[in-house]
C-alpha cells in the first residue's frame, strides 16, 4: 500500500487521465490518446513513458510502418515535370543539344541532366550524336516515368505529403526505390520515414491505483501552475491544487571542470604537434570549388551523392575563385590539364563551382593547404563538418574530422599505414584494426581503416590515400601527398568507452561528470 501511495503522489495529470479513462481490456496507442483525450503526440508518448517507468502499462506489440514523404524537389517536379519529361519535351521542340546546353536552358544541374540522359540512353529514348549532342530517338518514355508522375501527384494531393508503402502496388514500390532516400534526401523527390506503432495495455497493478485515485477524488484536472489569468479572474479559488514535495533537497552546486571530449580533442592536437605537424584551419562556409571540384570530384558524378550538403540561402554564391587555381582545376576536369590524365571530359560549370555550402568534409582544408604547403611538410586540422545524415550511434549530421596531409618525395603507402595505426591504436585505443580498399575520387590508392568496438562491432574510422596528380598538380605540387580524414568523434567513442556518438554531446551533465577523461 505504501508503494502505491508513493506512485499516486508522483503521477502526472497526463498519466492520471489515462488511468481513469481506460480499462485493462483496452488496446492503447498514441493515436487513441490523441483522439479520445485530445493529447498531442508528444504528450501521449510522455504519458506512456512515465507509466511504463512505473510498471502501470506494458507493451503488447510493435508494428513498423514505412512512409514516403515528398520533398521540395518532389513538389517542384510535380509542378514542372520530371527531369526526363522536360528533357524529351525540349529536344522534341528545339532539336539536338549538348548536355550543358540542356542544363542551362532548363535550369537543371549538370549532374541531374547527366543522370537522366544516361538512364534514358539505356532505355533507347535518347542517344548521343557524333558531335556530342543529345538526340531524341522518337521512342516513348518508359512506364516508370508515368508511375513517377502518378506518385508525385498522389503525394501532393495528400495533406501531409506522405504515401504509405502498404498502399503501393509492386510496380510503384519498385519505382519508389529509385526516388526515395533515407539519408541525404535534399536532392531526391521523396525521403523515407520509418515509423513504429506501439500498442500498450494497462498492467494488473493499475486497478488498485485507479481505485485509490477515485477514492482520493483525483481527476487529473488539478492545478499545477497559477497563471496571471487565474489570479485576475479568481479561478484559482475554485480549483484543486496538485501536491508539492517541499522536502526535496536543492540541486547540488558543483564546480566546473573540462569536458572529457574537449580534453580528448586537445590530446589529439598535442600528439600531432609533438610529431612535428603544423595545424591548419578554415571557414565553415565553403564553395563547391574547394569542397569538391579542387578534389577532382566531377560536378555530375555519383560520388557527389555521398556528400549531401547544406546550401546557403543568402548569399548563394561566392564572388570569385582564386586564380590560377580555378583555371587549373577547370582544365583538369575538362581534359586533364597538366596531370597526365584525360580528365572527366565535360564542360566545367564555373557558376556551380562558386555556390556556397557548409563544409561537408575535412579534406577541404587539405585542398586549401596544398598550394601554400612546404615540401617536405606535415599538416593537420580538426574540422567541424556538416552533412545531411541520419543520426544514430555512429553517425551525426554535425561532426568533427581530423584531417591531415604529409608531403615529400620519400613518403609512401607504408608511411600512411603507420599514421593510420597511430590513430587507431594509440589515439582511439583499439585492439583490433583492419585496413580495407576504399574509393575516393581524389586518392589512389585509397584505404579505409576499421576498428572493432566492444559493443558496436566493426565500423569505419576514416578514409585515406595518396592524392591523385589531378589534385596536386593543379595546386602546383609535384610530389607524393598522403591524405586522411578520420572521424575524431568515432575515435573518442572508443577512447572514452562510450556506445553512442550522441553521448559526446549529452545534455545530461551528471553523465558528463561521471565520464572520466584519461588525457
């Protein structure tokens, strides 16, 4: 009885109304509380969370649901037509055009024009002439385009802009797989939303609690806060107040100390500077030029998809790109320049390259440093990066990387592996490490270093490689350059004994105090 009395004293009005309104035979969900008790979704979830903590409700089932929510890109496509429709309509009316001409005339980015042309070419709708112009063959658009249009229109008509996967037929599901992304949906027509319907029932102990609530005359409508309006109207005189425990001790006052993660970052800096590295830094706002083009990432290539970026709304573009680097990089992309490569063989868009974004990778700092680096030389930076990403135990949308380059005639792959081992073993504290081949447009060979976490298992610590000549020679460098981008958050995850990256930025100060930094 004493335990039940304690529970009742600690019940919130949101919990009380649930206990009084339902019986143990009712199947409860968030949607049911929203409908019956006019709770908001957050209030319903909070009520279930509190009641679960008191063992007054039990989970009976979890039903996953997948939805596809239309994006701004998708709404624009629903209004203006898909890229495929617009390309075919334009070529029908205007005749043969180069891909850059199509991009300029239709106001569509080069990479989207390139992707659409490539797919339509495979399907026989478009072809490339001898003088590198796109031509319409006369073949009808494939059925997937009509299905795409239908899905876009259905989503636009829905008030919430969502389509339930359960309502789609097999053909629509197949098309949706090409249109929707879970992460980085900024340039996709749909983004994937996975939701879970949780079903609850009131536990056996609930009947006793409900009886005591009724005997005590507790309704859940008790006043918890006196507002100015109540004071003016005098309504507070007619209400019943919630009980308050005035014997609760005040919060402790604890002197501050350095945050363990900050101490870890400083320890990494100390380690690298003691090895003779010089630190570099750069702005959070970057251009597409330094963030990707200077790293030999083509403006149309699928490799850009792994670097979904946040664009600036105002201003949208930088005024200029420094010379001779703009000219050098343009030549490298178009024909290889002086790198010995054939380049990417496309028309380099010098307006696109000025577009302003939030830095999406630390390697941009290395690109900036190359043309002013000493040879031999060693440089590093700790870069805050921003990337549209699904947040989980090993991914954040706002994260840190430690970025570095080593220049010199004598450096080689063995040198690089030594640095990777230092990061994995000496800094992260990993006992199991493996190196696997990787792919990055700006390095060859490319290596990923993976470490084994005692709870999370194997995950990638970062990527590395030797910069390609297309990157270095455009910046006036003619010697081997080792480069790496290591997730410093992930190193801290291992070194501090955590199981989730989000714990590094926890608002729970008590957990932060308990975390012992060893640096």
